[in-house]
């Protein structure tokens, strides 16, 4: 197996090590190696002092007015005493008739005031105190960004409930009415979304129709990544150990469900993990679920190429038989050698021409796969099955996971007489002879 420390970058300089044809598999005669591309209120004094009441003057005492002594008859005094006793009885409630009208009015007014205060507290104060801390998630501050996951198979009512719990919408009924009004029940997509709380129903519906926009559960796999590099991405994104991913990435674990893996050499999935941006929102992400998603995508993409017809055309043109696995391996080498889409079909032509002429491919990229670094002239004599300077034909396995453009180029190369290429960031040259190739290198040695 190749080392896990693969070089992620594509070099700026291609095919600087092509040897002269007469050297065959001997000697190095190579140009310079390729260069690598890079968070109390204080309570008011509201208590009023109780009004002090003046005590009543006893009969015969000195009155407050005029300071003279008042004399009353015994009958008048008795009537006065009876009236006073009745008044005190009414104040104490001792006569069984309760408080007077004035007292009732006061109590009712107090109770009404308390009720009004409680109502205002629940209506105005309590929501402000609990907003944003409700355990159900519905009380949130508008304008906050939240992650919302809509699982596969969710009903419209289920979606509305999820959105309300997250505070994205305030009312499920109005949301459902808007969905019905627009007649878009079947257009709302599952996945993970980044949405703003307090959004309008129309805006939320538009986003759900556009599809997931969150990167929290997405995995972006670049073209040309190896299995080891994909394992590192998965570990970084989802916390799945890269060693666990590599241990799971065996062709024998999946060949029953994906018959095309029967051609895989060394029990390797190299080449079959299709590079793409995957959204795993609403799913439990495991090494197995990631691998299956990528194998399924490969199966979908490769079906567009009609490889059977393509292989027949290759065999007729080059007089050599090829398997689907050969085409995949060729695509992986093209992926590592090309800098632009325009290069791919021409590079494909060079390599097929060399195979037909019994010439070694002499691709630096194949040896870099096992070395995990740029190839130097001193490396070209190494005894390594991925050294296409010392070994004829294709490598034992693909050397990366190619994209659709490289797969297409491998299945449909241009018809040329080229056997050499020299590619830098500014030069893209193809030659029929070694002499022409050397001249191009000399002319562009500073490129």
C-alpha cells in the first residue's frame, strides 16, 4: 500500500524527466524536477404615615373650641353613647353586617390593581426575561444564525415544527398556509441549513427549495485526492479516525453491493471514491456511510461514459486490449499530470501512444504516489511497482481518485502522434520526438 503521507499539490512542471527513447529503461538523462504549486432601583418612599385621629372630648371636659365646659343632659349623653357604640361596631364588623360600602370599594380596587400588575408581568415582562432561553428553543432573538437539519422523508408539518422549535418561524400554521399557497410541498429539500431566526415564511420556503446551504455537515473532496487524503479530510470534518477510515476502505467490504469493484487490485478503493461535495445533513456520519456515498456517486458518473464502447475504440486505435480498471488507472495518472482541462485529452493521447509503442509511461506522478513527495532524478531508478520509468504499462492500482474530466479524457483521448509533453504554469507543449521535447525544455527552462 502507498504511504498515507501523500502530496496534495499538483506540481507546476510536468514531464521534465522523459528520457531519450534509446536509453530504454537505463540512465536518468532528466531535466530539473518539477516545482510544487500552496467572539435596585431604590424603592421610593411610598409608605405614607397613618393619619392620626384626635380623641373625642369626654362630656364636661374643656372643648377644643372656645375652651368652655359643655353640659349635656343625661338623655342626650345616652343617645350619644349609643351612636358611638354602633359606629365602633360597624368599624369592627362586630354587628355581623360586614364592612361598609367604602371598605369594599377599597378592597376591590386593590385586588383589581394586583390583577392588572400580574397580567402586565406575564404579557410584557416575562417574555423579555425568558426570550432566548426557552428550553424548547422557540424564544430566541430575531436575526440570529442557527443550524437546522431537515431529515430525509420529513413531512411539511414536521418541517414546520422543526423550524418553529429553532425560532426560525414564529407560527407553524402561517408557514403551512404559505407552503400550500405556493404549492411547493414536494419542492422542500432535506439537509442542513444555516437560517436566520425570525425570518419571513416566504424567505424560509425559498431557501428550502434552493437546497441545503450549511457547510456543517458537508464534505468537499477535491479531484485527485488519494484514499489517505480523503481519510484525513473525514477525520478533520467528522472526527472519524483516519486509520479507521482506511481500514474500512477495502474493496472486499463493498464488492457485493458494487460489482465494478471486482476489478480492484490489492483490495484497494483507490480511484473509486468519486471527488465531489457531499452533504450528510440529517444522517449519522460513519466511515461506511461516507464510502458508500462516494461509491454510489462513482457508479452514477461512470454510467455516463459508456466504457464498453470507449474500450472497443481504444483497442481498435492502439491495438491493445484494456479493461475498465485500466481506463480508471489511466484517468488517475492524467488527473495528477494535467494542469488544465485542455491538457487532459492530449496527455491521454501521449500515454496511450507510448503504451502502443512499448515505451514506458515515464510519469513522475506515479512514483510520487508511493514516495509521498516530489520526484527527483535520483529517484528514477528505484525498484518500485509504481515507478513507470523502470516498469512498463500502467501502475498496479490508480494513484488517486480522478474527476469526471479525467475519466472522460482516459476514455476518449485525442488522436495525435505525440509521445512527450512539457507543462508548466505558462507552457503547455507536446512533441512527437525526443529532440523536439528537449528543445522546448531548453527554450523554457525558466518557465
